[in-house]
C-alpha cells in the first residue's frame, strides 16, 4: 500500500522484523500497518522516517514515505 515506504525499506535493506523491533511492535502489527489494515500513530511514522533517513542519508518527508 505504501509503495515509497516499501521501496525505501528495500533500498536500505531493512526487513519488517527489524523495523518492527525499532518501533517496539510485533512484526505482524507492522505488516498490518504497511498494508493499511491498522492505522499508523504519528510517533511510529516519525520513527520510521528517522530510521530510513539515517540509514540512507536522505531527508524523506512523511508525505513522501506514507503516500498512498
């Protein structure tokens, strides 16, 4: 559902399990969020943005990463 998010995770080599651990949630919960079955919390979105920007050396916005 979130194509840009998925593409940047792949580019960074980050798996669902790793990102879920960084957010302090279960891998299945992360999967539900990425697939639009569960809503994101702002703090989770900001954490994902931070992880990807630090790993890739980018300045991606939330609008870009979470574009539907």
